[in-house]
């Protein structure tokens, strides 16, 4: 069977490796870091100590409509390590909670009951949102300008109220696409609401890994999949027509998949698009007592957008997507801001003593899904017949997410099988 070298052990590279390994290819994965998972990984909080707890780079969540990511987890046998939740909690400053869950009606009306009861929106906001969702459903396949206008342009065209934009559309989309509604192409907003909210009644269910992210790809899980060798701490220094150089050594294979972030390609002599980045900030806080019993919640009208309860209400992970405003702030100031805001949503946090805090600013979290970007995202094929591209920034059909990365890996693996004369299909179609 032919051989393939995969460069980069993030989700794009790992999914390509799993697909090709399963199809009988001899696969070698080269990853520069000592662990797999790329941006969707975990690491020891205190690297110097063997007993250090593992923390996620940042809380990563998925939805049931992430069918390729779930397929990849199934290949590794870890699908049961994802815990799905049917409730979304929206909290206002002051602590009032509204819950979104599906009811008895079929899609696309499955949220009607809980949506009507949401207390953070007025009747006018709800009517505007219902009108907006209907228009989205109708215009999804008809409009041709969804990659050239922003989501905010579209929301204003549909006469959405300021509160509906701020507390509903923006609140959902900024975290899903990691970009603000005045900067994201409308096509991404459409996709999130169509696939996640309208197409199927269970599609919105939120999956949260019940184990540290890095353990989803641990070494022993790869044994049953095929002939796949994982080379950690092995940065690739060069890619040229004769092969690659990794750790000073030449390596060759029949096919190569470059699954690196786009900003790394130029350093290896490959052309790359000049996308802008959008940052994400993760704030980990440990308290001396429980400050909430909710498993997670989205926080309205403030800087912090999401809270995830990682351990008995005492260890919380807070997430701010498209966090440009926090980029220049010191970590101490970010922690102070987070504590202030938490107290507004969870009064118990005011009495609690913070035991430790850890802030991770990912300035290059994802590419910015701005209007006009879609046409610049490359397909897996390159000018070479033996070299293919993968990564959440390539043309996967999804924004930069774990699902987008896995889709890109499967597409690159399909392109390799086609080039080898053994065409195979790995990509699963979207749910609708
Ligand atoms: C803070 C944060 C929060 C996020 N939250 C979510 C979320 O909730 N849900 C979601 O779906 N997505 C989320 N994402 C996005 C998601 O993590 C990414 O879209 C996805 O993991 C990208 O995978 P990838 O394989 O394309 O790239 P990467 O994960 O970046 O993988 C690239 C790999 O290449 C390696 N590498 C780099 N240079 C070399 C070299 N020279 N040689 C060998 N290896 C090299 C890197 O170490 C890395 O492991 C989040 C991202 C961030 C940063």
C-alpha cells in the first residue's frame, strides 16, 4: 500500500491520518509539540510537576450537527467521552436564568415553547427573531451575496431590534464563529442557525468533552486503526519536491498532507493566504467553594460570554471569543474583570475566595471569517500531485472549528486516495 506523511498533529492532520490509516495506507504523523490535538488540546498546568492537573487550552464544545468530528471520535472509540446537554442557559446580570430546550413540536418549531418563555427578550424582540429565522430559512439557498455582506448587514436588513441582535443573534454567533457579527460573512451566521437551530430537532445539543481534550487522542487509541506512526516533538523544517526534513532528517513518502495553521506555511516555503486572525481568551478560575450548580451558561451583556463548570462549581472556565478588547489587557486585569462580572451573574462568587487563576490569550485562535474570505480558502489539491493541504482554514465548507478541521482532514485524505488510484469517501454530508 502507498505511504503518506501528515505534517501537523491537530484535528485536521489526525483525522486525515485516521482516514488513510483505516484505508490501509502506511501513515506517519509529524507533530512539533510533545502532545497531539493542536489548538484543541490540554496540557499540564505546572509542567515542572509530574502530578500536575491537565487543563484544556480552552473549553471546546461541539454540536450534534458536527457529524464528521463525531465520526472521527468514533474511529478512536472516544465518542462516549462526549457528554451532550439539551439545555442552554442564558443568564442576565443579576442572575435571572432563561433556558432554551427543545419541546414537543417537530423541527423547525422545536424551540417555540421555551423561546416564548425566554425572559431576557421582549415580545417585539421575539417577533423580530421569528421573522428573521423564517427569512433565513427562505434565503439560505437563494441569496448569492451571503459571502460579501456581514451578518449585521443582513440582520439590519431584516429589521432586527437592537436587543434581539445583542442578546440573541450576537450571543450565539460570536462564540460559534469566533467573530463579531459586524465582521463575519453572513453565510457563516446562516450556516450556524440553519444547521444548529432549524434543520433537525437534536442538532443543537451541545457536546462537552468529559475528559481533558488531549486524552481524546491518547496514543493507545491509535493501535486498532491501522499502520499509523505518531512522531511527537518532531517539527518539520522543510517541505520540498523530494520530501520533508524533520529533526534534521530527510523523510519521504508517496503522498504528503500539510495540516499546519496557515501562518506556518510561508516558513516552509509554501504559499499561504493572508487571512486576519481572530483571538479567543480562556480564563480558568478556581474557588474555595462552589459558586454555581449550572453545568454551563452563556452570560448576557458583559465581556465574558460563556461559563463552563469544570468541577463541582469550584473550577470554572470562562470564554471570550473575538476577544480583541482583551488583547492588550494584563492577565491580572482580565482576572479582575472576570471576577467582577461573575459576581453579577453568580452572587456566591462574591463571597468565594479565588484560589488560583490562569489566563490563556490565543491571539491566533482562528482566521477571521470576514466577507470575501471564503473564495480565498484553498481546496486540498496543490500544484504538486503528491502534496495536499488540510487545516481549519482550508475550504472545508465550515468556519474554523473542530468540525471544519476534521472535514478538511477527510477531504485531504480523499484527495490522496484519488491520486493513488484507490478513491475512497470519508466525508459525511451535513445533516441537511
Ligand atoms: C481558544 C480556542 C477555543 C476554541 N474553541 C472551539 C470550540 O469550542 N469548538 C470548536 O469547534 N472549535 C474551537 N476552536 C477552534 C479549533 O480549535 C480549531 O479550529 C481546530 O482545532 C484547528 O485544527 P487544525 O488541525 O486545523 O489546526 P491546529 O490545531 O493548529 O493543528 C496544527 C498542528 O500543527 C503543529 N505544527 C505547527 N508547526 C509544525 C511543524 N513545523 N511541524 C510539525 N507540526 C507543526 C501544531 O503544533 C499543531 O498541533 C477553538 C480554538 C481556540 C484557539
